[in-house]
C-alpha cells in the first residue's frame, strides 16, 4: 500500500512538472524574444517614388544620406561563394560563403576582401539591381586582404563607385557603410571615423596598414563592402571588427582605399600584385634571453637574420645570414647573421614592423637597412626585389 502511494506521488509530481514546462514553452514562444532562422530578401515596390515623396520632410543631413545611398547601392555587390572541403574521412563537403564587394570599373571589375573569395571554386556577384553574374577570380594581395573579381556585364552599363583619397581623413568625419550583413543585402549603416593610422594584424600573415577605424556597424557579411565619405566616394574597404561577442561592438576597421587602388591597378593591368621583398627567408625576433646570449642588453630588439634567399636582394646588398647553429633551451637557432634594427630610420622590432615598411615600397626601391654585425652598428643599402606570388583560390 505504501509503495502504491509513493508511485502515485511520483506520477503527480512528474505530471505537474510537465505541465509547468509546457506552459513556459508556450509563453516563451508567444511572448519571448524570437530568433530569425531564415532570411529572404523581399524587394519593396515603388521604393524610389516613396523616397521622392518623402524627401521634402527630411533634414539636410538625412537628405544627403539618402542621396548617397541611392547613388551608391546599385554598385554594391552581394558575393556568394561555393567551395569544397574534406571531412575527417576525406569525403568532399560543399561549403558556402558570403560577403560584399563593389564595382570599381564599368568593365565589370569588382573589389572585395581576399578572405571572402579565398578557396572558392564558384563565385556569384549579385548587384544592387538584383542582377546575377558568375564572376572570375582575377587575383589578390593576400597580405592586405584585397581581391579582384570580374563579371561580364554583357553590354550593360554598370555603375562604378568613385574612389576617394584616404590620405587626408579626419577623426570625427561622417562615414557610411553599405553591405550584406548576415544576408540582409544593401544594408546601410552610418557612423564616424573613430581613429586613423592604426596597424591591425588580422592573421598570422595578414594586416591592415593605416586602418580606418569606424563605429559604423560592421557585421559578418559586410566584409568587402565600401566605406563612403559624404561625397559618395569610397575611402575604405570594410574588412574586420573587434568583437568579444561575434557581432558589432562599435569597433570596425577598413582597408584604406589608397592601398586598394595600387593593388587593383596591378591586377587589372598585369593580373598580379608587385610586392617588395628584402630577400630574407628566415628571421627571428629577439627576446631578452637571446639578446643577452648574443652580447646585447636584455632590452635590445630587432630581427636576427637566419637565412636569406639565394642571389636575392639581401645577398646582393651585402646583408649577412647566420652561419652557426646553436641551441637555446629547446630551440634550435641559426646565429651569426646581421641583426636588423631599422629601415630608412624606422625602428624594426617585430616582423610586423618590417611588413608595414615594405608595404609602402615597390620592387626596385632602395632602402637603408641599419644592422648590428659583430657588435658594430652599420647601414647597408639594399635594392628591393619582388616577392614571390603565392595566391591560391
């Protein structure tokens, strides 16, 4: 009898719990926060006429924003990619990606970020007027994260965005970003230039030199889209965000358009980018223990040359590679080479410093390399060569 009463109590308890759970689920689904699971673009009819009708009620600043958006959005592209990756068992797995871009030449050249199209077997460009085009990968500068693709407009006159000058930007000036965050095509956000001149390392081998920082909302899918000034000119390519949460935190970064101009010009005319190289194939950043072991103070910084490219710029200029193998702790080192501490008077403490300096040079330029050799400081003039191309689709 006691066992039956206990069983009945357990059943009633379970039934009560189930009822409470069902009630909570119903209330949450009806009144709680809803998550969007699928995005489908529905293009409003008569939007342009509504814009014209409402223009008279806008402030001057609002009217300017509307004008810039209406002029620029047809040239902003949604870029969809398809690639193939392989799972643990080496089975092919199709992978889709998405980003933004914009037309820079009426012949069909579209600029985007390299990471948007990296590894893609198929690239599709959808312009602001909803026209779809297959795109051909022309080339990229992986280090600066800029890529160029081309579509065939088939006789259609494309709208190309005018390119501005990113050299004279001021903190506080208004900017506009257009892109396709999370698949919401032709989305406009506004903000200001929050900071300029920063160097942002976005990966082991990639950077944004003289990055434009903005608080205009930039999210996943905005990569490759234009950052515009109030003249409707492109001043940057939206590329990266700083975010602890995965969504915008008001800190976004754009590649200066002056950097992209040179890259695009190289790609359009020659199909490749001319990047300067010092001809050093292996180098080592100094740390306190190594500095002391080499006879320097623990605070000395620089790049120790371990190996140089055979018959490359460093060899021709007279830079010295390492010639002795030593161990420090568990690390195998090649010492005896020059310690680079500056180039053209600019301090070099890390590989990123060297990357930034070379980013402003062209093959054939001559630089003054300041080194320590045998405890003595000296200058060596080196004529830069051209870096090997290693772009993979």
